[in-house]
């Protein structure tokens, strides 16, 4: 059972990068924009406790896209796609961990 839980988590870790990455590439978001968003998220984490990571990521991606595309109007759809992809990444990781925990609890029920 432990091997199955590790396999589920390993698959989840792989998919949480592959699926959102494919969506971002298809929508045309450059990697440097995501890097700016990540750095802004880290800064935001320390500036605004609790919610700063998310706020910093969104603001960083939006500003980087606004600079790249030269208008705020054109930057918003790309920012929304980056937020959706980040959300998918979190959901995939949460789902794989939840499934591994359910497998662990199920194996405890069998053993007891």
C-alpha cells in the first residue's frame, strides 16, 4: 500500500507541472513572465502575510504582461490563464495527496 501511495504522489507531482505548463504554452505565456510572477509572489509573501503569495503572483504576472504587450487590456487574458493554470496545479497536487491519504486510511482499515 505504501508503494501505491508513493506512486500516486509521484504521479501527482509530475502532472502538476505538465498539465498547467502545456496550457500556458498553448496560450502563449512566456517563461520569463512566470518567473516575474514567482519573484513577485515571494516578495508579496513577506510584504502581505498570508495572502501575499497569491496577490504578488497575480500582480507580477499582470505587470510583466502589461510591459510585454504594452497595454493593460491585453495583459488581463494572459493573467487569467496564468491564474487558471496555477489553480490546476494546486488542485492536482491536492487531489493526489488526498487520494494517497485515502489509500493509507484504507490500508489501515484492512490491517485492523
